[in-house]
């Protein structure tokens, strides 16, 4: 091979290696990324079905119900427009209270209930994630409708 052909071959090999590395990084991100949605977006089926995501808002007033096993908790998360029922089994953070901000990670089950595997309570009463502020402002612009756990329909499966 001539030196010019060798240089061209090295460039092709480098481009293939770079493309492969980029494809692997993107594949890893799609499997591990956890998107943030509001209850209104979840109710409108904008959230992914069949995989985990984060949902944030405020813990609805008078919605915390504990089961007799001491670990299972039922509560609702609201963004002032829609309310989503949540079930969590485990220990709740100390700052978890009604009317306070919360981010839950999990996925939608049959019946439209969000099964959380992680619950995060906000750490300061003056702080709220910028995404949560924006989402709650957008949800407030939508005409409010009353909904409860019975009005949440089962999400469509892909």
C-alpha cells in the first residue's frame, strides 16, 4: 500500500472506532436515563410506559395512608392540576409531609397507580427544582379538573 492509502485506511478505522464508541455511550444512556414528569404529564400519558421515570410535585393534603405492615404507604402527588396515586414500600425520608415537595422514582402499574421504588423529599422549604417550578406553572395554566384515583385510567401499553 502506498502511504496515502495507509493514511486513508487509518482515518477510516478511527472514524469507525469513534462511531462505535458514540453508539455504545448513547445506548447506555437510553437504558439508564431517568426522565422527570409531572402528574399532569403522567395523566396525559406523556411519560414512558413500562420503564422507570421520576415524577415530582407536592404531596396532596390528607392523602397519606399507611398499611398495617408499617412499610407500605399510599399517598398522592399533585401539581395543582392533576393528582396521581402513589404506592411505596419502605422507609420514608424525615422531611416527607403533606403539602411538601417530593420526587418519586418508579413506574406506572395497571390501574394507573404509580409504584415508587424511591422517594425523595425536598431538603429546604425555600428550594424547588427548576423543572418542578416550570412544570407546576405550566400545569396551573391548564384549566383545573377534579380527579381522584378512580378517574385515573390504566395507561396504554406499547
